[in-house]
């Protein structure tokens, strides 16, 4: 994050704009809309600024910028076509520790001007840190279509009842759950449909009838997919924003973890081969314990919870304790990594079946059903196979697969760090050994691997 997002209260506070052209006028309009007391310093004003000055909406100094102009302002904006003048304004503002923006020169800015979606009191700011203002505007335009204008009225309605709700509920969690029910329920729908008086009456009644009772916890078992945040489901995103506590494993990428609720507690329960941060039995008991305390617990797992994710063990324990839960499937690593590597798991000419298998069994061995894995016209996908890859390839050859059977290892699939190493049962272990490969990895074995060269479409930057 190159810039820290923040909203400033500039109402009735002095703000300086250096420059009198059309670009400066756009910045002045925004500052005035937020209640700032704007002074413009410039030899000349464009028609728009001149009109504002004549109306008494801004102050105006008809001259060139002088060093003392910067002092005492809450915000300074330089909007001239003089590069050297803009630099001097920036340096002086920074000397006074005043936030400064220089139009189209992000290297001179201590803050940037975002594209704004205004649903006051709801305000959404979109920034690219000056990298691409056009992209920020396009994102704003998309948000404009998704967020009804009535959301501002909804926020104002809620504001009028906040103090009463605070008196009704002693804890932050209780208040949060009450408001989530209101904002995702029929009262909000009434207001968005234009029935504001009815929504106000219904909210007043809901507050009057609200009481702090025993809160029932719940567990959300959510598949985070193979790594790319864009592969999350809508339902997964909704529950990720709703949970109070997050238990996440090693395969959950930082980009996905960043999409969870900012103020939720996070507990790392990741596992590596022969090294468990928290043993599975303790994870099961922790889910039970937290849910019984009334928490909404997000169990976030890489891939899909029910494909080598031990999700079945966890909900089995929750069922024993009568704790409610939801399961949200995720794109498993086999589907995601194969797709991003351009390797179809099935193909009419190459493979009529696909087998998923783990290369690391519960007892630490790799004693697999080799006869099943060596059938013709079949794709074999092996999870957690990095440590035992050499032995797995050797055993597949011993049990009947040709040494030349194509094989691929996909490292950190679907992410910008993805690598695809191609070989066969004889050569792949050596290729991997010299390539400094790190988990998470997935191995695909079968003739479909031959299609990678032709069908590969994802090329990380």
C-alpha cells in the first residue's frame, strides 16, 4: 500500500490552491463541497473560478505564489503548468508538515486526489496512487452503477438510531450483529425502495424490541481456492466479511486473507509436512470452543475443504456438539492449477478419467494404490507430492507406466508466482531438484500434459 487512505474533515478550515486554470477549478470545487475555506493564488482566474470568487465562495490573491502562502493551511494543492513552481509548493508544504497534492506529479505528492463516489454521508474514494487516474475513474464509474443513491439516506437513517442501539447493547459484537441484521434485511430494502417513513417506523420498532440475549455462534468452512483471489465465490466473500475470528492455513494466500474483515481476530493453524502449527485435534476443539462463546468463526482453507482439506473431520466434531455450520466449496488446486497451466484434466483423445490422490498419507508414508494409478487413458493428480516425488515416479514406473509418460509440476498455481515444470516420470524428479521448488505444488501425470505447450494461456508478469 503506497498511500494510507484517510478522510480529512476540512469544514471551515483554510485550504490553498496554487493555480487558476480549469484543473485548479476542479480541485477547488471538491474542496468547497467538503466545506473548506479555499484561497486561490494565481495571476489569472479561469471563468469558472472567477464566477466563484465573485459569488464570495472563495478568496483570491491575484499574484504569483509566495513562500508564506503555504503556512497555516490544512491542505495545499498545486495545479499549475509550471513544473518548477509545483516543486517549490510541494517542498514548502512538506516543510510545514502540510498534506500536499501536485496534479499529475505523484512523486511530489504526500496525498493523492481519489475518484469519488458521493452518497453522503457515505463516500467511497478510489485511488491508484497517481499511477493511472483514468483507471480510477473507470472503477468509480463501475461503483456508481452498483451503489444506489439511496445508500446515503440509509446511512443517515442509521445514524439517527446509533445512540439508542448503543444503550441497548453493551458489547461491540452485539451492536454489530444488530446492525448487520438491519442493513441486510427488509428495513434496508424498504428505504432503498423509497419507503423512508415506513423504514424509519420499522427501525424504531426494531430498536425498541431489541435485547441482548445469548448469542449463538456459527462456523463457516470456506474454500479459499488455489491462490488467485478472483477465484473466490460471492458467498465466500460475504462470509469472510462477516466472521469475528479467522482460522487460516498455510495455503491461504496473503491476498485472500486481506479480503477478510479488518477487525477480525486471526489465528494461524497451518500445517507442513511433519510440522503442525496446531494439531488437527486442537483445531477441531478450538472451533467448538469459539463457537460456544458466540463467535462467528471462519475456517479458511486453501483449495476446497472436502478435497484433502480435512473439512469432513472438522464438521463431524461440530455436529457432535450441535454447533451450526456452513460449508462453502472452493476451486480445488487440481482444477485451478490445471486450468492456469493449460492442462485439461480430461480430454477425448488423451484421458477418459481423472484420479485425485495425496502424496502424503496420515501416517507419513506414501503407500498408494499403485495398480489404480497406472491405468491407461487416465490423468493422475497428486497433492502434497513434493517430498515424495522421486519415489512416486519410481513406483509408477515399477507398476507399469512407461518412463516417458508426460508429467508436470505446478508451483504456486494461479498466482503471479506460478511456475510449470514439464518432464516425464523419468526426468521430472531431476528437473524439480535443480529448480529450487517450494510448496504449494501439484503434480499432474498423463498424456494431457502434452497439451500444455499448445494451450498454455496464463503468463505471470
